[in-house]
C-alpha cells in the first residue's frame, strides 16, 4: 500500500493535472532573432519592439485596430463552389480548405467589414495570410467585389489591406478571372467618386499585385513589406544577376515611385483618417463639428 500511495497515485495525479503549455508563448523576430513574449507583441500591434519588424497580423485584429473602439460589422459575402476543378496534388483541395478553416476560423482569405474611422463611415477588406497564404480564389474575389459594391451603394470609401502570395493555383483559370473582375469593381467605385485606398503589407505578390493591389488612389505600405509580382529569388535565377539590397521592399518602391508612402503600423489609422477626410471633403477629425465653408459632399477622386 505504501508503494501505491507514495509512487503510483502521485504520478497519476500529476499526469491528470498536467497543464498544456502553448507552443507560441515566445515568438522569434525574423530579423534579429530576438525572443518576444506573445502578449507584449500583441500589445505592440505585432511589431517587434526592438527591431521594429512588422509581423503578420490576424485579419480580425487588423479590423479591430482600424475601426473606432474596435467595433465593426462583418458583411456577408457570396458563397462559391468549394472545389470547382476537383483539384488534387499531394492532398485534395477540399481537405486543404477544411484545415485552413479550422486553423483560422475564417470561411476564406478575405474579410469584409463596415464601421467608422474617427467618425467617418468606412468599408474595408482584409486579406488574412494565415488562410492559404491569402491566396486569391473565387471566394476571395467575390468577397472583394461584394465589399466594393457595398461601399459604392453606401457611399463610403473603401480600404483594402493586401497580404497575399498571389492567385490560388488549385482553382486555375477561375482564380485568374478574379483579377479583371475586381478591376471592374474598382472602376465602378471610382466612377461613383469614392476613394479606394490600398495598404500593402508583407507580403503582397503575384496576381494580387498585378490587379487590385496596385489600382488604389493612394498606396500606403508598411515598413519592410515585400511587394512584387515575381519574387527576388525568381528574378535572380532568371537574369543571373545579383539584385540591389532591399529590392522590392516597401522603402525601395517608395524611392522609385511605386508607392505613395511607407507608414509604421502604429500610424496607419491616423494616416488613413487624414487621407480619407481630404478625399471625401470632410474637415479633420479634431476640427470643430460645424467647420465653416467645408461641404459635407464627397469629393470626386481621380481614377
């Protein structure tokens, strides 16, 4: 009995009471190797305090940081065929979709929402890179088009946070068709005189860069974001030459006139507020409510 009481029972209790420790308590900075406690990183909007490296951020958290008080209404998006080509490589496409949905809690890579930014009505879409690399498929294309249409009908600006590895290969030509379709939606929004602003995050590549991500009235990029069609490694292998340091990064594109500004994540919200109020003919957020001589009519935005 002594052996059972002193050895067996304590081991059973310790096994039953064992707490599961999450694997992501500490996150390593890709640039410096610095280990950051996950709560500190989240409190700093997923920016590494020491290096300033901008980590990828969940789509819903991005929307919370954007809208007043973190409050927004997620807009419904059209349903599409789950596996139109019955694609299979190492695994079935439908199985990959199930895994991505279980991992992220999202139906697909794009979330569309409506809320207020410093009191200004706004419609926004976010690509979540955690869902199959933010790839552009039929569901993502339909979501963006639905968001553009909702913004046009409601008379609000539209802000897109782009983060993608490009078109979704499992949907073939049906994925590539989303490039011209989203372009038509953007053209309709601009014809209505409403602003379309793109925030380019790391990474924004492939067919997304070749379509709606580079059609904004203003392009804002986060520091260090990779923004390109083909990646630097592919280009180096093709031309067999060494590319300049920082090639295709946000700062390089700013210096060569491809983006309008590079803005730290902490300043994205106030920057968007100022830009949108100028484009919509609204007074600054901190100005008196009855600003004299300022019309409350949306200004026409040049295409």
